C-alpha cells in the first residue's frame, strides 16, 4: 500500500506550456514541499528534467522515500542558520511557505521573519531567482490579516538583491485543496445553506493545474523575472454563486437562504463541524471573503499564453480525480502545525507503560491481511462500530481538534504522513506493519500498531497494539476509563480485518494456480 506518488504522464499539467525547460545544470529548490501545492509542483519539475531539491523541516528519510530521485534537505525558514545548505547551488527557489496553520492570530510575525531569513540566505548564496505564490487582494482597500500578511511576505522577499517574481492568486480549486473541500462538504451535507452577506463578494478562483503551469512557466520565461502578476481562472463569481454551481455539478438541490449578519468566529466553528477543514484555517480563509479578489494585472497571459479552466471545469476535474482515487496531495498533508516534529514512537526510548494488544492466528496470506488493514478509516469506515469512531471524532471536533472528517487522501493506498481520520501514518512496511499516531486531543500521546508476523506452522499472526504515553493523573484515568471500550472495538476490528482479507486472498491464490 505504500507508494511513491508519481502521476501518470496524462496527469501532468505543464505538457502544453510553450517553453522548453531551462538548459544546463539547473537546480531548483521547492520550499513548502510537504504542502498541497509544493507536492504537486515537485512532480512537474521532475517530469521536465530538473534537478530538484526539497526543503522540509524534519524526517528527511520519509520524503526521500516519497521522491527517490530528489535531494531532500532539512531546514526551517524561521532559523536562518539552517538555510545555508538548502540554498547552496540553487538557481531558482520556489517560496511556498506560509503560516496559515497557526491560525488567525499566529502567522504575522512568523511569515515576516521566515521571508526575511530566506531573502538574506538567498542573497548570500547568489540564487538567481525567487518565485513566490501569494494572495490576491486590492491593496487600496483594507485587507484581511491573512491577505495583508501574504503581501508583507512579498515585500520582505523583494528587499534583497535576488529578483523576485510574485504570483497573486485567489482561492485555488483542486482535489485536496482546503477551499475546494470546504465548499464541497457544505454543499454535500446541508440541504438549506445559510449564506451571510459577505458571500456576495466577488472572487476569481483558479484551478490547481493552472497555478502549477504559471509557477513553472514563470521560471522558464525570463520576462517574468522581478515582476508581479495576478493569476486567476476564466470566471468571476461570488462565493454564493460558487456554491450554487457546485451544487449543480454534484446534482444536489439546495436552498440558499440569505442572512443579514453572521459572526465570523461562530460561522467558522460551525463550518469546521461540517467540513474536514479545522476552524483556525476556515477562520483565516473566511476573513478574507470581505475583500474582492479579482485580477487587476493580467499581463502574464501574454507572457505565458494558455487557456485557463472555468470554475465548473476545475470542480468537475477535482471530483473526477476523487472518483478515480488520484488525489496526489491534500491540505491535511501539512496540518496540524508541527505534526512532522511530533514525538515518534521509536523516539520514546522504550515502549509506553500503558499498552493493550489484541491478536488472531489466521491462514490468510500476509498480502491479503495487509491490503485489508490498509483500507481502514475514511469513507469506508472502520468495518464495525463506526458510530463509536464517529462519536470520538465529533467530540474531538467540538473541542477544536482535528476530528475524523479529514478522512483519507486515497481509498486504496497509503504512504507515510497520510491522514486516516484523526490518525496519521507514522510508519508503513508492506505486508508487515502499519503504525498510526493519534492526532486527536488526548491527555497524553497515542499510537495504534498493526502487525503481521509469520508463524512456524505457515499461518500468520495479525495483531493490533494500542500504545499510550502519559505522566499525568488525567492521562492515567483516561486510559483506564476507555480500556473496556478499547477491548470491544479492537477485538472486533481485528476480526473484521481478517474477514475482509478473504477476497484478496482468494484472488491471489487463483493467480498462483
């Protein structure tokens, strides 16, 4: 189930760009590589023959396995001293870092400091170009904190001597983007949608494939160096019109009721209970809805000429990607903040004191069992007792945790760092092990380990082990209060995994014959 996410050639976006890749020994740095846009940009650059260096904050081996033909370096833009290795020998750096995940009050200083450090390090290492993707907004009006912060980042980067190309985009529509998933889940789940007056603000959404084409095109078109451009799709729509059109595409009959007012924080909280996207991100995004985000400077269309998608086309392509199970990156790849720095099970030094293990001996093959256990969570649920998993996720969401609505990136495959509801894949070894780290709110740290171990008699032992690390009284009470429930859930789960492995095991044996 572990895979290196390499889109097929037909899934690439830049094949019709009217440029040739840069010649010579050109090395490209992609920052924000663990995020939604960075992950997709890497595939495009690799497909065009570039040497790509990926900058991440932690766990380089994980990303090296994901992109085996790239160079991975560990660096943090908030720590200037770590940027030397990342920028050494780089021709063009894509700056895709932003601190939106810190919430509506946490990103200002972080964004500005990171951009300042990056600018200084790029100067020192004689980087030829920086390409930055920022937010679209009319600077003559009062901008939201989020949009204003993105403009400040652009200004900070331009203070140096390295030419900076700035692309300003409104909301990005694509399978896995936060904006797309917010709209989709609201339209999908609510028959009567209350629309505050700020949903009548106009916007010029852009498809993810068009964003990637502009990013790559800017690097390959010298005329864009040191300039700023607005990028958008074909349509200018209000946010209400975007929801109405989404409902049409999905074949949903929805009633839209206008509200004379709406508390932003309350609306963000309610939306977070309905959608997979957490309240801090929703709040920051919704806050920007009071500003019109329409392209004022579209001169880039003459330099990088191609037909952008309409909003409807972008939505239809995103839905098709989900139907085909081809979502390569997702907003949750980089959320919650600092998840990549979370303590790993092997870093504890010794196994936690609080553990509970459940096992079964089976004749099923390791591959059949592994395929079955790698399908837990997401739309398919946890095989049995789904209401209990749903209830735990809803309680977590009410407490402003990640909840279980994040689901999965893919229904059929897993890789390290993937999200499964309120868990994240910490380790995966084909036909042997799947280790999940808890990201729900807990008075401690939790892991869930699935193991497949061959036995002397030719059978396999399938086990589930819950690990819980805490040194507080509240944590201890939590463990013992829920232990009886764990016995019910995990004993049932292990039997269902074994049962669900039957079909794949039969097909495997038929192939052997």
